[in-house]
C-alpha cells in the first residue's frame, strides 16, 4: 500500500466528489477491500484492473484511476456515486483515519 496514493484518493473523494471527511474513511476501506479481493494493493496497479476486478471493483478502480490523474474508466459518474452511496449504507462508519 502506498500512503501517498491513498491520500490522493482521499483528497479526490473529499475535494472533487465532495464527500464528508468522515465518510471518506469508509469509502477507502471498501476500495481497499475490493483491491485485496482482486489481488492488488490500493495503488496504480489496481487503477488499471478494470472489469477484471469485478463489477464493484471496476467502480473502485475507476475512482483510484481518476484520483491518480488518469482518465478513469468508462463507468458513468452516476454509477460511481450510486455505488459509493451503497457502500456508505452497508458499511459501518470508520472515521476520518482508518
């Protein structure tokens, strides 16, 4: 895990997508667990996983790719936001730093 890349993902969620800082911990936790299921860490290699990581992993990889300055993926922003909202509803709150 690269802490600089994880901080970029947190910053993207907080400043670009405008999520609450307390929700960002939960979102990063879900992205990290999806990256582990795909066999990656939360870094640039997972950003290029795409559909090979599964449907939820594709959304998570798109978020990581956009946060690291890439073009993202072909997943619509509506799908990304609805998946994030599902993660926030189904995962317990983790706090700002997790």
